[in-house]
């Protein structure tokens, strides 16, 4: 398995980091505590990791791509666990844990996470759409993960404004209020709305623009549901 940089985990040019989640990532890195990052589609879990790791060297795998076997194979050729903290820290990112269905896969993943969490030269980041599952809680209790969920990933009102500024979008007060009500700080919802706003002609009068923006928000809401249907619900059996 080769080392991957942020060309594997890309970051949107308009990305705004959620301060709450960012601070928890910093605290976890300082103590090398395993991070369990979870949230529904579009909350920016992978984007947060990509932005936080920046140009650092790290190993990224998805369990959907045989990631467990790849890491296990790589670790099997490493030296025995060091007894002291190493100056060279290895960073592992294991994504899509929610896709583990069989008990066999879960047992293998649990064993791997137990080993990596116990190493003093490793910082482990786990990503899933679901909260911490029961099959992983024994490892969680023994190793004390830092858990970062949807509440920490939501954009605050100030972060939402900053995000729209990066898009050079400045909605009217009524549209801005409607966006906050519908978006709830969900990063993907604001991305879709910003894209819709950019299609509104700048020549629109203030009165017409307000109506156009409200219509764009409704279209963005429909876009969001279509996205979830295709990329989430259609994947279920």
C-alpha cells in the first residue's frame, strides 16, 4: 500500500473548516488519540481530514477497497511495537466503516484498530456515516477515542457567511434567513445553494433577486434530496 497525500483526499477550494471539529482534531493529534469521525453524507468528514492533514504523509484506505487487508499486510512487515514514542509518526485513515456488514470483517477490523490504537508511533483516524457501533465499543473503552460527530461538523452562522463569501455570494436578508432554516449548518446544503445562487444574473433588481434567490433555495433543496437518493438510498438493498 502506498502513501497518499491530499491528492487522494481532495479539498474544495471554498472549504471552510468547522472550528469545533478542527480543535478536537488538534487535541487528538497532540495526544495521538484515535479519532472516530462520523456524520451523514455531505457533512464534510473526509474534507476535514484532508484539510487537517494538509501536506503530511499518511495512509488512506477505504474498507470498500480491501483496506483492512492492505493495512494488515503492511503492518505485518513492520518491526515489533516500539516501547517509546517514535519521532516518526505514521498516520492511518480508515474510511467507510459503516460498510462493514459481516461479523468476520468486523472482527478483522476490530483487531486492526486495537493494534493501531495501541501503537505509540501511530495516529489513527476512523471515518464512518454512523455513530460508534457496538462491535467497536470495547476497543473504544480500552483506548479512549476522540469522537467527532455531526454537531461539531455543522457550520456556525459565521462559518456559513465565510463560506458564501468564498463563493462571492451575498444573499438578501430573507434568502439568508431561509438558507439558515433549511440548511441547518450542513456543508453540502450550502454548497448546492451557493452553486444555484451563482447562476442568478447579476442584473436582477433587488425585488426580483429576492424571489430568484428563494426559488434557487427551493431548487437546491430538491438537488439535495436527489443527491441523497442516488448516492445513499440507491446503494441500499
